[in-house]
C-alpha cells in the first residue's frame, strides 16, 4: 500500500534536452528529505511533451539512481489503453515500484470504459497500480463506485484523488477496503484528507519544500495535530500560488528562484508570466527559505 509523501517530480531541461545532472540533484534532495517516493513522467514532469524514448529513459534512469532508497512510481497513463499498457509493461521491466495511471483524457469514456481501461492495464502490470483521478484535466470523473469495483483487482492498490471534492474523497474512503490507500492529489487538501482517512499526498509543493511536506504528514500520523495544522497554514499561500498558472509553470519558476533548475519549460507551456502575483510568490518562497524551510 502506497502511503506518505510522493513527489510528482519536475523534469528539468537544458537546451530542450533532459538535464540529468540537475535531475539527479533534485532526486538527492527528495531522498535526503525522506519522502516515500517520487513520481516521474506525471503531469508535473511534463509527460505530454516527452517523446516515447525520453519517457522510457527518464523512468529507467530514475530507478537506477534511486536504487531502492525511495520508491519510484512511474506515470504511464494514456488516453489509448493499448499505449498505456505498452508504457506500463516497459516501466515494470525497468524495475519501478508501481505505476500511476491517469483517467483517459479527451475521449471521455463512460464509467464502464474507465473500469475496463484500468482493468486491462492492471492485467498487464507486474507492479501495484495507483489510479489517478483528475477530472479538471481529463473531463471525466472516476466515481467512488467504479473505484470500489477496481479495488477488487488485486494489484490496484491506491488512488490519487485530485477532484478537489472532499465529499467524494470521503465517500471513496468509506466504501474502499482498509488496505487500499487514497492520497491527495492537491496539496491544499492534504491535511483535510488525512483527517478523514487519507494516507498521504502526491505533492507538487514537495518539489520546493520536501522536508516540510513530510513533516506535515508525519506530524498528523504521530498525533501532533497542532504541528500539522501549523505547517499547513504556513504553506497554504505556497499551495495556492503553486497553481497561479498551469502546473508545473509556477513550481518550476520557484525551483529556478531557489537556484535548483533552469527556467526552461516545453511548449505549449511557457515560463511564468511576469506580474505582481508572480513577484509576490517569489518573495514568499525566498522568505520561507530564509526561515529555514526545506
């Protein structure tokens, strides 16, 4: 069962190529922070703009570098079931600890279509599967009832929930088996979801402050609710500003301000638009860093 903090890791570029020297430093930072794992080739990793060769290489190099120090859950989703199966099989051969599979996007399948899509992927996966429900990007919502059906498949073991709907998340948790984990796909809802039975977060902001996100989850799990709440509110402005523009534009900007990556991002995404809001976000990130946030 996947639980804890999983960082949806960014993909750094230099001259339109993946900058592996910088990428390994980002992985080191996550490992040193003690997160449960990283997720390469997700939305935050700009997977839609990676070639098939880059996608496979990035997963393989992530597994090789992490060397079982933290878990690697590879994004292998597609709106083509056949392509998702192929990406999943390649990732499993490369030794990942699990795969993340997003709702098919653009073609808008029915609930039965979603069920059969994920069932087919699971049948071809030798590793545990984390479902990824994000209707804001895919235009389809994986219902709690369909998730419950999917949980009966032995290697579908987790759900990344990014509906922003705590009521739906609560319903899912209430009808899912106890050995099935629901993780927040929204940093703002990590603490609320933990309070109703969630098991952690797939985090964007942990790219910026991995130790603090881990401390938030650990504080809650150890019963120190006041400390968890304190961290939540101290990071709430970061959570909100991390989606000032389309993810991962703001988080890559923040990492650039911290001197960790270049400001390069692939079209059709563009660097963060200069604005008063962007300047405020920069000041916030740098101020928290000066206070010792990591």
